[in-house]
C-alpha cells in the first residue's frame, strides 16, 4: 500500500501466493500473522511457499507484528530471524512452525517478487 500500512486481507494473501510462486523451502506450517488485535491472516505455507489461506483451527504459531515490521520483513530491510532473536517478535506457539514464516520472508526470490 502507498502509505506503508498493511491490510491482512484476501488481496494480501493473494500477493503472498504470487510472490512465493518461485520459492522452495524445507518448512510447512499454518501460520497466523496478527497486527494488533483487530487484524489477522492465516496462511498455509507448504515447502516454503504460501499456497492459500489457512484454517484457524490448524494454526501452529501466531506471529504478532506491527504493520511497519511486516513491511520491513517483506522488503528485506529487516530480518525476521534477527527480530525474533532480539525479542522484537514474540510468536505464540510452535517455534518449529515459525521456521516456515522465517524461511518465506527471508527468501530472496520472495522479496524480489513482492509488489507492495
């Protein structure tokens, strides 16, 4: 989005699907991304790429972030792994499932394909 705000809607999930089309990885999980208490998107990540929205009942990890953090992760100006190690990102749930989210957002092909 032009103002830097991220909306966790169907269009955002579709943009992740498109951006991760050329991505391959080792991790799969159902991950919830939350901005505050009002916005949440559930992603199904399979072998490093987003394949669609996920089932809330299957969420293995919830990653609470700010809109600014999420934008920085997507454009590569911030590392998800480093933010996690600093304690700036405090996921709730499976640390193993978090690896799918980290792998996606740290992938150079994913970052190169991001449009927003």
